[in-house]
């Protein structure tokens, strides 16, 4: 997987956001929205790996990231992503910092300078939606095949084309990336706490060339967080 650090920074916005539901039945998720616990702040840890086997043995791509998010009263974000790209003859590491305070974004690659930009109103609204842990609920609601394994855990396996938008939003992986690597189906597992807040999500798949594994965990809901411009 070849990406510039700027593209990696953009994917941070998606790598660590997820939708969830607290009901024990997929058909009732929409009606239960009002009962979900509000989320004003949270922290997140995430990882993504693509590991080659067979003819691709020895090749892998790995991303790890952490994030602090303030949704209310004023949007703020602090994120850090490390990316390793390894081929049989070399390994490359990219480190990216990406912060948002108000309508300003701050991006930094490695030891380079901070690059500051201004978000438009629409860009700010899109970012807020991407960081809302409930925002992708309807995306999953439209995909048939949800299996509830307990009141706080469901599993879903579907064609990559049906989950492409979700994979792009949540993990920054486009349908083109996944399809070109031969991933025909994706399996999602999602866990919530008793208050309906997501605590873990996994996405997994296997092709004839690679195995992919994506994991996100969430916590520290509504704990005090202060994020200032770098």
C-alpha cells in the first residue's frame, strides 16, 4: 500500500471513528437512538494490518493510532498515527500528527513543520459527523445479515461492495484498495457497553494474497479533556 503522509493524515479522521448500537435486535436500532448515552469526549486506540502470505510472504503494512476527541462544547481532536510499510528488501516508517482545534487543522509528518489549514463550515460538519460514534448506525442498518451474539455484541459478514462506505469512513480504506487486494467479503464484530456506547470494533478479511485485521477500542467517555493548538 503506497500512500503519502498527507493521505495518511486524512485517514486518521476515519481510522478512529465508528458507529454503534445498544439494542439486542438490529430492527430496533433506530428507535433506540434516544436512549443511548450521550458522548461528549472519548479516547481511542486503533490498529490496521495487511499481512502477505504465499507469494507475498514477507510483505506487510501496519498502522497504529491513538486519538483524543472532544465533541462538545467545542470540537477538538488530537491524533497520532504510525505507519510501517515492509517489503522483503526494505521497511519504511511514517509518523503523522493531526490535530483539530476549532476550525483549524494542524498536520505534521515526522520531524517536519506543522502545516496549518482552515476548515470550511461543511468540512467542520463532515469532521464532526466522522467523529460521532453513532453516526454510522444507519450504514450498518441497511446491510442485511446482522447476527446478535449477545445484547452488546453483533457480527456481520457481507460483500466488500456493501461495506465499502463503512470501511472508508471508519478505517480509511477505499473499495478500490480492498477489491484490488482480492478481499471479497468483510466481517465486522462490534461490542458496546451497557449504556450503548461502542467499546470495540473489528474488521477482518482474507484474500489469496493477504490477511487484513482492523481493530478499534474506545473508552474514557465524558472524562475531562483539554486540547490546545500545537
